[in-house]
C-alpha cells in the first residue's frame, strides 16, 4: 500500500505541507491526530475493533491515530491521507462548536465508517478534500487558511450527514441532557474566573455529583472540569493574542490561581508555553515578564 500524505497544523512550524507519514506518526502524539483517507487506486479491507469495511476507489475514511487499524490490500492500493491536529476543533469556541464539529469524525474513526457515492454529502466532501490537496500543492501564503476553512466545511458536511442518517432517539436524549446541564454550563461561562468545584457545578444542575459527571461527559465528550479548563484556556489565548497583560495576570483573570498550573495546562493543550504562544501568535511581552515565566 502506497500512501501520499499532507499535514495541517501538526507539530512544527509548517502549517500545511507534504510529509512522510511514518516519520510524522513518530513525531506527533496519536491522541491529537485524525486523518482523512481517500482511496485513489485499488481496493481492500480495513479493520478496527472487530469492525471490517470493504474499501474501493473513491472511498473516504476518517482514521484516528489512537485506533488500531489493519489494512488488507486486495490489489495495489494508492491512498491519499490528510492528517490534522484535532485541537483545531477542540480548542475552538471554548469547545462548543468545535466539539460538535469533531464528534462525527470521531464516530467515523471508531467505527470504520466508509463514505461513498451513495452518501448525499459525498460530492461536497470530495470537493473539500480535493481543494485541501490542491492548496498543499500550490503552497501559497493563503493555502493554510484555505485548508483549515475546508476542514471546518468538511466537518459541517459530516455532521449534517450524521444527522440525516442518525439515531433520532439519541438526538432527543442529547437535547434533553443539554437542557438539564444548561444551568451548570451558564454558571461556568459566568464564573470561570473563580475557584469552582465539581460540587458547585452539580448543584447548579440540581444533580448529584456522580450523575452530573456521567451525564456531562456523555453529552459533551469530556468531564465538567476539562470543559471548564478549556474555556479558561480559550480566554487565555485570546488575552495573549490581543493584550499586553502580564502572563501571571492573565492566569488569574482566567481562573488559574497557580502560575505553574496555568503553564502546565497551557503546554498540554497548545503544545507550547504561554510566552512562546504570545511570540508566535500575538502581542509582545516585556523580556522581564517572559523570563520570569520561563524560569518557573
């Protein structure tokens, strides 16, 4: 099986480039990576978690690097891979729209769901994939932005397709759960800059802590405290980009009352320190303030 691969916003400084997949897989954390695979030539079978799917020319798969796949080629196969950092979505809109955009891709990755010409969204999804590929080949200054825009469009198309084929009862249940959790979610948005506990949030939803945690994770795909921290970090990135406030002040303003905890959480989420993020993406900070942060 021969594979051509491009990456979008995956580790390193080049936001859109052709890469060697083997080396790429070694250099990036698998939990952060998803890939869109298009079969260009040949046919075969892909298996993950006991689920097996026949693939032929034109078929589209979403693959997750955390999953274990076995690909059996029935004839010489050429596949194009578009790999991207899932945090492009999970760090967006405080993990609200981003989480919704990511969900259908994760389901497809876990279930070996194949997209073919029989699916209503196939022509538009294929067009988005082809546009991303052409932008990588063009290598223009605007190409990375266009590629990311096409990823969001692709995510929206997959979500629409999932809704069209989806489990009506599951959709109703999710809506009901969001209504139950709404008071707690509003409380998070209003008070994310304060010290909040799981018990505080459960109380807002009039639920026990275990039940609240279970329903929240099932509905949003992450724990309440992870949701809270993502919101805090989203606001921190905004302040780092658009203000010259000291990093320690930004940490406190966003609900991190330990600068070391803030730096650790930021590094884990963004793959770089707050001071480095500011240098790359936003306003400049005084050398003294940056040195103070880097010394911690």
